[in-house]
C-alpha cells in the first residue's frame, strides 16, 4: 500500500474527470490510515477536496467535469450522477 502522504498528494492532484477515481483514492486513504491507527482528517481537509466549482449542499463533497458528485456522510462516499440518481 502506498504511503499516506503519497495518497494525499494523488487526491490533491485529482484531475476532476471522474468522481469515482477520487472516491477510490479517498477509500485508499481511509484504509491506509486505519492500518496505522491514524485519522484521515489529520492529513486531509475533506471540506476542501479538489472539485469543479458548484454550489455544494449538505453532504456534497466534490463534483467532476461531467456534473457527477460525491455525496454522503463518510468514505466511501456515494456517487450522485448528473441526473440525480445515486450509483
């Protein structure tokens, strides 16, 4: 498994093309932190995830260029497709 700081760097460099990839990286971060007894919020501010600009609502974390969003209360987040349905 990659080092926590490498995962955080990959998250911050996310290209905003597909929120599923961002979700995968966030899940990898959670797993890496759990292995060493750390909290992911010590390494990453989840309120400042890379995203295209959008008016975020409650529990909306990031959006890709296609309008798909990460939503929910915890990692792994749900993915809300542009049409509004959860995937």
